[in-house]
C-alpha cells in the first residue's frame, strides 16, 4: 500500500503548494511561562513539522499522520504552517478516495462500497475522468459477478459522461505510464464503455442498447478481437426492441387481412429490422469461428440466422454460407431509417438493404426461439494491483 501511495498522485502534492520553511518562534500571547518551556514547545513543533517534510515525498502515509497530529496540537495558531497542512491533507484525502475507488472495483470487487465511494470522489471533482471510466465499467463487471442490475442506471450515466469527456478531448489525469489503464488505449476504453452501455441497457431498454453496441464495434480494441458476443447482443437487442414492438403492432393491425399500402409500408419497415438482425447474427457466427467457447452459441445463432434468412428469401437458405463468409468485409449497417413511402418495386428479398416487402396476404411473423446466452468471450479488464501505479492492468 505504501508504494502504491508513493507512486499514484502524491508527487503532484509535493509541488501543489508552496512549502513554508519552519522558523522557530512562538506567539507571545500564548507563550509558556518560562523561556525553557517556550523553547521546548518550539522545538516539538519544529520536529513534528520536519517529520512531515522529511516524509511527504518518500512516505506520504507517515507525512499524513504527522500533518494530522500537527493540526490537532497547533491548529489554533492558524499560521502559514497550519494553512499549508490543511490544504495538503485535503489533497491527500481526495487522492486517497480516488485510489480506494480503483481498488474497490478492480481488486476487491466490492461494488456496493465502490459506488458509495464513487459519489464522494465525484463530489470532489464531478469531471474526474478516471473515476467516471471505472464506475461506468463497474456496472458491467458487477452485473457479470452478481447477476443483478443493481448499479445499471448509475453506471450508464457514468459511462455516458466518461464517453462525452473523452470524445471532447479529455485525458485521465493519473500518474501512470498508460493513462487509460486498465484499458490499453483511448480507443480500447471507449469501446468497452460503449459496450457497457449496450449490455446494461440490453435487458430493460434494448432499443437504447443498439447504437451503443454498434459504436463499440467501431474501435480498434481488445473488444473487437472477441466480437461474437457483441454481435449476438446487437441481434438480440434488435429482436427485443424494435422488432418486438413493430411485429406486435403489425400482428395486431394487419395479421390475416388483405394486403394494403399501409400494411406493405409497415412490413417494409419490419423487414428492415429483420435484415439488421440477420446481419448481426451472421457477424456473430463469423466472429465465433472455431472458438470452442462459442461452439454451442454458434449452433444456436446459426439456427436463428437460418430461420430469419429463409423468411426473407422465400423459405430458401440458398446463398447463406457465402453471405456469412463475406459479412465481415461489409460495413456494419446503422439502425434503419423509417420508410415513409413505398418503393416502386417491393422485392421479397433484400437482406441488408432494408427495403424489402412481401406481397399478397401478410405473412405471420417469424417465430422467436428462446434466447441463447453467449459464452464469456468478451474479455474485460481484470485486476492485479501494480506496485508502482495502484491501477489494475489486464494480464
């Protein structure tokens, strides 16, 4: 712990304030009765202050204890030494709270205390980027660890604020070689923050998860190397969000009725979403490759992909293997833009184009099978305390 404190941020405290040199002397209004007692008191004060100055660079924990003792004994003096130590202690305690937050999240995994400490840390500095990054990602790690969404709402807010600050050009103000630690880079941090926003929204607000998951795939990051789960979650978010609401509405309004321009327009918009689901499942299958951790998931994803692909291709899976093989070379499409007018032609196919509409009697919606749970292929930063930085680093 001592080495961690020495290297984290306390170097900044050394130069944060002008350090007053101690001069022997005393206030005559509170002077002891004898010159000998006055000299002894002055020497005790000087010795205690020297204990602080001797240790503030090399052993700030000892310096902190000395400063606290000095204020306990001599704060009534309210001189330059008292005022300096008050400022130094405030900065020390602020840095200690920041250090504690990092340790609670990455080392102790004590999320309840971490989010409580996080409130104190951000009360000190609402734009403390390192804390916002850690708290933003902590909701994801807490969800994985506890299977509960206790901290989801808070973490989403922290992650979005961190993303906003990073994209505006802010860099974490920490005394480490890699300021983005435990992430490898700025892009790595952004990818994981967007991913966290997507995962934390997936259960209750799947439509809100979609743009975050799409954004998470657009950075050159560690996340991109294990993207199968991200694409699966994107497909599942489309299914649980816009597909569910649009297909339910389509069924209620048009199912089993003669086709009209209104129903064709609704189906064209629904097919756009189905095409996005097909695209995401194809990417998940392609990204899973031969990874044994995703072997069963790949089977499940391929089953759902085939079902949807056949729905959009007149019950045929012709061309599906080639489609999957080439999907990684194509850009990931954005969320579809609503279609407000019917195209001149309404082809029954058009996977990825987002403009298909069937003709004739409106078809039943594709049956949605039970969702599969992706294997833990998305590597998240793990914690090992570094003796020289106090920040966790991915092994």
